[in-house]
């Protein structure tokens, strides 16, 4: 059985915009699970994504209502696989090391905060940052990510 997961982070939306709805319809409407690694900025975005199977964590820019809805970090178990979900904090330098220290025995660690898409293996663990689908990105690209889980875990980052 294959599971397709859509992954977002750092949307920084004060409301659900037409652009965000279009991204959802075009890229996320057929996924099995949606993950968001924080910095929603609006509880409306959390509620919009929650209409399907959804897991999220709050980020450093989220208001109190989002912080009260979502944890700072989360472990998601899909059969034998363990996915760590966290936003991250502090400067970009050392971000991955700080996130790494938050989890043990993971297959994938998904994070945000830097607005930079990343996908690589560290000590057998897939580290995955989807970048930002609608927010400001330092590379001037908007991106989101997908994980396909079957016999293996495949991560993809796409430009929007």
C-alpha cells in the first residue's frame, strides 16, 4: 500500500487566499495526509487544511490561537515508520543540528523555519524541508513537498 503525503511550511497567511486554495486543489487535493511544519499565521489556514487527514505543529510566527491548537513538535507513526514534525527556531546556521537533537529513532524529520527547501539523508534519516508554498523564499522560488511511502520512502520537492 502506498501513502502520499503533501508537505507545507511557512505559509505565513493571515487568511485562506484564492492562491492558497488553488495550490491546494492543484497539488494537495489527492494526497492521503497533509503535514504543515508551522508558521501558518492564521487559525483559518489550520482549519482549512484540517478538512482531510492533517498533522501540524506551530511555528515561531504563529499567534496564540494556533499555538493552543497545535504542539511544538510531533511524532507521526505510519505502520513501522516514524516521522518527526517540527518548525525549528533561531538562526539558519545550526538549524538542522538543533532539529536533529529534538528527535530519536526517526525515519524522516520534517521541518520548516528557513524558507529553504532541503532534502537529504543524515545518518540514515531523511531530513526534509518543503520550503514555502506562498511565503517569501530567499531563492525566490515557492515550493512544496511530497513523501511517497511504500516499500521505500521517496521525497520530492516541486516548484510551484
